[in-house]
C-alpha cells in the first residue's frame, strides 16, 4: 500500500521555484477543452489510436516565434483548504520580450511575482497582499529555457503505458487524448515534481491518472496528472499537476501597467 505526505508540498515547491523565476508571464487566460469523441480522427489532423509518440516542442516553438506556457500544482488537504502554485509565461521571441507571473495561494498567504523582460532588461514586481516593490537589472535570463523548463519529464513512460481515449479540441486545435490510471505509478510521477512525500502513514492513494493531449505534430499541448487519496480518518485529499502549451505563434507581450512606476523607482 502506498502513502503520501501532502502537508509540506507548497513549502517545498515555493522554495524550489522562487530561484527559478526569471523571465516571462501570462495573463492566465482560459484554454478549455471540448469533450473527447471517443474515436480517433480519420482526417490525419491529430495523433491517432495507433499509439502515443511524442516530439520535442522546442523546434516548433522557435519556428513559431511566440508561445504561452502554464505550469500549476494544487493540493486540497483533509480539512478542505486548497493551496496552489501557478507559473505562466508569455514569450515573444521575435520581439525579444516575455512576461511571467508566478503566484502562490493558500489559507495563510499569497505571493505574486511578475517579471517583464524586454531588450535585455528585466523588470520585476513583487506583491501579494502588501505594498508592491520593484527591481530592475540587465542580467536577462534565457527566457526560452525558463518558459519550457517545466515540461513533463515522464514522456517515456507515457509512450509505453498511455491508452488512446478519443479526440477533442484544445486551444482551438484538434488533439488526441491519451490516459493511464495506475495508483502504483504515483511515486514515479511524484519524483518528477522534485519533491518526495512517501514514508508517511497518513494518506492512502486511491486514484492516480495521467493524461496528455497531443496535436497533429505529436507535440504534447497539455500534460497533467490528478491524484486522490484518503486519510486514516476517512477524509479525502487530492492534488493536480498541469503543464500546458498554448497560443503558439499568436502570443504577444505588451508593456505591463506598472512598467513606468518600476522605471521611476530605479531612476
């Protein structure tokens, strides 16, 4: 029987991600999906039921010139409280611009860090329930690597284990959905998040499902897993991990509303 400790998740991830925040943000726009049809596409416009085969997205994204990524992790504890981390990038390689919004929410605190990069200069705004302050420097990060660095590291397992479910629409394009459900696999995927919580005896894993949406170029547009469990006292807990790739070739990055204030503070 597998067990997992949830109580320290947000602390671990906040510390790990705080040092990674570097360039690029998104406006958190919704990118919903339409329901899967349950049958493969016959037009060749998306991956089929022949088997999952994934292609690295880097070349496609560089050729497109712009894109948006969003990574999130959320946990709902036994007492019903939910804590989450979201990191969203909007990247315009052609214009040499990006904006990132890193945020955490929870019952005790909220953190918001917005970072705008333009022409080699980095402008950061720190807020979240308090008076914002700014920082400006000329040590721009590698925005492309920062924005795509949290792509799933477990695609190899997906290609061998995931089963075709059907086709649907995501971000305006036809995609094929693949899934697999295996509670014993939780430890492998938990390790991919960078935090290990096994060794506790407080939560039993009852469901663990991995899903991936693949476009016609065999690029994973959405990768996610969902976890649910039950405490020894019978209380439900859950977690969700998501990484999405949207607005390929159509992402634009405008000056943030606070840019002039940041520039004035540094002058």
